[in-house]
C-alpha cells in the first residue's frame, strides 16, 4: 500500500514534499531500505530518491556517527601533533571529489570548533568552502555577549563562501554580533590601505579580530582550485607571485614554503590580519585538505601560525613523509 494518496499529495504540495524528503531520509539511513525499495514504497522515481539522499547529507540534515575508531587517522593525528606542536588535530579519510572533501572536512572542523565557542569571547573567521561547510554542523546557540569578526576583506560579488557571507552565517548560528572588514581583500595601493585603516569602523573590526579567543582559517594554493586565484587581481599577479616564491595564501597573504610572507605588492595591499597575529590567538584552527594544498598547509605548520589542524589522510601522510 502506498504511503500517500494522490489527493493527499495535491492538497498541500510544499508540506508533502518535506514529508517525502523526511521519509526518504529515514527509510534510507535508519530503515536500511535500498533506493529502489524506497521509490516503490513512496511511488516516486529512484532518481528522485537519489537526489533527496544526496541533498540531505550535503545540507547537514542527516548525521552519521561512526563509533569505530579510524586507527590510521588517529596515528597520523598524534604524529602531526608531535611534529608541529599542535594542541589538537583531526585527520579524516581522503575522498576523491573536491565537493565531498569540503563536506567531510567541514564536519570534522565543526566537531573541533563547537566546544571552543563560548559566550563572552570573540570568534575570528576567514573564508572558503570548507569553512562554509562547517557551519552546517555547528550547534546553534545564543551567545549574546560573544562576537564574530571577519579576519579579512571580501569580494565584490557573492559566492556563498565570501568573507561577508561566511561570517554572517556563523554569527546567525551563534546568535552573536558580527564585525566586518568592509573593504576589498586587496586595496589599490599600500597607501590606500593605510588610509582606510584610519577609519574608526575598520580599525575596530581589525582590532576585534586580533582580540578573538578562537580563529578559524583555511588556506589556498596557486592552482585553479583556489577561489582567490580565480579573481582578476590575483590572476594578473600570478607569474610574479610564483617568481617571489609563493606556494599559496592564508587570509590573502601569500607565503613561501617556510611560511614567510613573500616580498610582493599584493602582500602590502591586503586588508587582513597578518599571519604572525594568529600566534597570539589562544585557539587557532587551519581547516584545509586536498593534495593540491599540501605545500601551503605544510608552510603554515612550519611557521607555527596555528595550533590546531583539520586535514585529510593523504595530505597528512605526505606532510609527515616530507618532514621525516
């Protein structure tokens, strides 16, 4: 017998759609039915079932709790902590698709971040797809005496992972006030950057970022995977950045393989927290993965800018192999 009568489905399409999604998720993740069995049971197509299953996971509506320890990942975590003096480290199994990697890294990032966020303390945030994915797994709460501070300027167009959008979403989930660096990532010149920082609002936002108790950042390499590299200003400067020895960036600041900011005009024009200031923040997390980011992740760890790391198994193995 079908779960829904035809006249029932037509009576309230929006509500019934949500009911179908909820039933598909329950039958698949809890009931253990196959996608074809669910399609037959609900009189919908298998393709629709597949889309609902995938969307439920990507939207964070379904949480899977694996109780068995991933012993190899745990071993890598301990080695990374010992090698780089980290307070905490989370290594997740590597996956082939970049979108899936952002999702699994985001989940692990939220698990590390959740207990660190308390009322009365500030939280600094960068940008990127992994950080955007992490917000879906955070526990919503009301931290009325806390604040969220963007640690860098933003793009002039929306992307869902832009600094302004990411910081706004985290502030909404935490019920906290948000401070924006209301400026582009790169100013036209170092002089214009200096002038902008005389503005009270910008100066306060930058100071709020430096006064946070927790900072969450990602990093980018110099390939097309990087959101920053795909912007016009960085694309135009890519050859000279490589000549200067850059392997990637954190908060828009380009670093060499040892984690030192390279001598390049973009680094003088960037509207963001300087990497050494991250060392003054009690809890600083780098959340990034994918083998294309190996060099920049390793550079950040070598420089000691963060004391916590979330990455994937392949990157962890490569970093430790090189260190050895």
